[in-house]
C-alpha cells in the first residue's frame, strides 16, 4: 500500500477494496491480526471514540489515533504484567493511574467487576484494553457535559440514559 509503517500495512490489508474507510467487522479482523480478540461491541466503542467525522467507519487517520491509544495501553500493560500475562486488580489500579485515570474504590471495583470475566482478579490484555476503552469513553462523554470544567455535571434522566447507552460495551 501507499501508507507507510505497520499500521498502514494492517489498514491496507483489511481495506482490500481501497475505500479508505474500515468498518467495525474489518477493524475486528485487523486487531485479531495482532492477537487481540474483541467482541464486536468493544470494537464498535473503539470506532465511536475515534470516529472524528462521525461517519460510522474509520479512516486511516482515525485508525492511527486509535492505534496510538492502544500502543500506550499495551505499553503500560507490559510494564506491569511481569511475565504472568495478566494484571492483578492492584496492577490495574496502578496502570489506570499511569494512563491518567484516578478512580475511587467504588468506581474502580465496579469497572473491574464488569470486565474481569473469570472473576479471579486476573485481568488479561484484551480485558484491560476494554476497561481503558470504557473509562476513556466515559471521560470523553463526561467532559462534553462538563463545559465549565469544574469537575461536576448535572444530568436529567434523559441525559443519564444517553450517557450510559453511549458508554455501554
Ligand atoms: Ca470516520
């Protein structure tokens, strides 16, 4: 392809028709090439996070932005997994702080509970990425309501439903 680097190769491979945009199932295959298997719902959330032009698919530029986020998350995971292939809940807490997310206990444990499928406190890379996608989406949405940047928002019921539906994975 004409796009340079590993992300370009991956993008061109899934965008075999050369449309310049990849869909959620295509993105899912692209991530599977890198041994990351995600449910379509998580992949759709990734697209929502980086679909800057809101057309429902990923351009190469949007894909690069997602890729940068995933690299950062994978880097933090690698630093903390210490050859075990998973993070303990304490590690996840530390990892989220390294990524700029400082959650209190109720928020942190509720998030972990909903993504730790085995319920053994062993969070694998795909689960950790899902947690990060969720927390980042929640932050983006929160920021869009927190227009005065005071760290507080007031939501009516419809806005609350809108928020939860947008962050649900
Ligand atoms: Ca797009």
